C-alpha cells in the first residue's frame, strides 16, 4: 500500500460527481438486494451526509439510509459497500422481519448478518485488530525480511525463504484448530483495465500467501468512473503479509523497468506492460521452486475450506474468466529474468513504535 495521503475534502465532490455517485449507490443497493436479500427490500431514500462520526445509518421512520460523504472519500468504495450492506441488514430486520422489540444490534440483526455473510460490526470497517498469535507472526516475518536486506545474496535469499516457510508452518499448525476470524482488504488502486502483470500478482498472492483473491467492481468516486480492484480475503496476519507483498512487488517491478530502460537507453514505455508481466512470471517461478522444496520437507498446504466459504458468502455469484496473455517478446524475457532475482525484503525501515509492522517498499 502506498504512503497514506490525507483524504480529499468532501467539497471535492462537484454537483455532477455527486449526482453520478448517488446513481451508483442506487445501482449498488439493487445489486446487493439481489445477491444477499433475494430482492426482498424496497429501495429507500439514499442520502449523503457530512457527518464523520458515523459511516452509515438506517432510519425506519424516514425509510432512509444515510452514508457519510467524507467516509466514502476516506475509505473508498469497498468499505462504503460494506456499510451499505450493513444498513440494508437493519432495513431487513425492520421491514421484512418486522422486529421492533430488540436493540439495533440485537439477536435478530446478528442472525441475519451471520446467515447472509454481512459484517455485523457497527463500524462496518473491513479490518480488525490482530490477535496475539497473528501479531507475533507478523513481527517475526518483519524481522526476517529485515535480515533479507543483507548485501550477501545467499543470506538475503535464506532470510526471505525462512519468512515464506514460517508462514507455511504457521498456517499448517492452525489448520483444523479453532475457527479463524477472516477479513478482507482491497489492495492496489482501482483501475479501468486489469493488466496481465496485475492478474499474475493476484495469482501469486492466492497461490503462495494463504489468501483468497477476487477482482471486484468498484466506483471511482472522484473520477466518476467504474473500475475494478483486487480484493484479498484471509486471516489478519495473512492479509497483512499479502498486502505488503502486493505493494513490494508492484513498486519493485516498476523500479526494475526504470533500471531496464536506463541500461538499454530505452525512451518509450511501449513494452512496459510486457516487461512487468515478465517480472511477475519470474518471481512466480521462483516461489514455485520453493514450494517443491517445502513439499519434499513434508510441508504441504491444503486450501482452507472455511476461507473459501467466507469468500463465497461475501460474493455469492462468482464468475471465472480466462484471459489471453501478452506477447512474449525480448522485454518479457528480460523482465522474467529480473523477477527471478527479486528477494522479498522490507522496503523501508519500520519505526520502533510499529513493533515490526510490515511497511511497503519506498518508491525511488
């Protein structure tokens, strides 16, 4: 994830952008109503408010759902969609179940959320505090990636491989134990067109970093355009690591392209996408070789069925789509060779107060 920037003020929404936004919120309401509530809800009034104290609020008296304008700009479309779903669950309890004797977040509401896979948390935000065991795992991985800063290539490779092996052992140890708590994150910037490199990076996360991945539609509020963003689902520790890996590889691939251009005196970006796809392919091959070694050691990961269930609850209508790859030219070969040399490491130093929290690679 790139360095956090202060959210744009709500005033950044022009009257035209706000009209488009309300139109998209209505479309999102109808989509959620069909996917999660079987079309049982009647469209209420959707309002944008200036309060930052609450992300959303259902009013039975006014038959309205109010959403925070500033929260939308701060947290993005994914969170607002979760908040809208949360408020629609309140509407369902009120207008379909006609339950009025319980508190707002009483048994009826919690039951609806559990059954439909709706976030019952009042805040509606997607990420929760890590549990002690997962926090310790992230701390240990952060320390190993710090060791991967070693100028000795063999020491750096050993530290990065140890971090991957630690994740594998941790996920094997907790498999079959107590039910795990899952969450989701949107990583990267929403885009109108998903490149081959981005698709391959998603594959890397899903195959090697213990998360489920899915491309989901979003609305780019300040651009007034629809787009797509990568969603990852998993335990809090695995989300933290996968988010870091996504940022590290995205930034590193761009740096490698810049270095490739300087080395060969290339001025145009015509082959940039092909080169970046090669980088991801080279790194994926490197991880695949590590997986073979782990299997020889008896460390075999079987995908978490509970996590798959969490994903299907979040997205009841999943479609699998095949894409044709880019042409494999000389730029792709150069990128693949460069990707095979990548050593996953800490991109920037974590301040002492972060307790080893993973931070993304700094852009050069």
